[in-house]
C-alpha cells in the first residue's frame, strides 16, 4: 500500500488532476501510517487547490494527526536519517502555506514555505526519488511566480533543479522565469 499511495501522490502533484478518477481512489483500511500520510497530504493539497476551504481544514487536521503518528513511529525507530521523521512536518507546512495563500495571508504563506525550505535543506542528500514529494524550493518558486516575483522564483527553481534534476514542474517554472530574465538581458 505504501508504493501505491506514493505513486498516487506523485501523479496528483505532478498532473494537478485533483478531480479525476485517481483522486477518488481509496486506501485499504490496513494501510501503513506512511501510506495514510501520503493519502492525507494528497487530500489536503487537493482540497486547498480546488478552493474547498472547510474540507481543506478537515484534511489538514487529518494530515496533522497522521503526521504525528508517523513522526512518533520514526522517532521510536531511532533511524539515523531524519527524513521520514521530518517529512510529515514539511507536508504540513506546505499544506498550511497553500491554505494561507488561498485565504489571502500572503506573508504567512511565504513564512510557512520558507520554514519548509529550511527543514528540507537540513535533510541528508539521498539517492533515488526525493523523500519530499513536492520539493519545497519548487513550491516556493511557484508561490513567488504567482506573486510576479520572477527573479526570486527563478532562483528557487534553480535550487529545486539542483536538488531534484529533471523535475518537469521545476524545469517548467525555470523556463517561465527565464523568458523574462532573457528579455531584460539578465540571462
């Protein structure tokens, strides 16, 4: 169930298909806490992005509860790599930031995103796919781009691609911000 939940999360984050068939898939009741975390994060992100504020708040509460469970489990395991212990906290910061943006608290949203970036930057570099499914530099870059802060967004997309080479959404963001930089002779 863990791989299923994570593949579904990646699909939803990468395509933005929050109202399609895959968004409606359910998780078996016997799923692990990690799989439930991926589903809770996907639900929170989907509700926020679709502008369903009441449902988003409920989803955030679920994400927080499952995140605590995963964090506690990982702390008890005592693994030297803190990634899976910190992952729920980053997910929560990302979702709270998007909800704050949706509700018009742009300063609060940016503060939360920068906290998420700070946490992710402290994680050890891993081999394979990123443990943070929506890289924080990419999400911050998208936020800054929506605020027409293209120079800052460009820098965030560059950082995102340095950490997660080849990510389509980060590359698209970089391409979007590069056009404006080139036209001003800054490339």
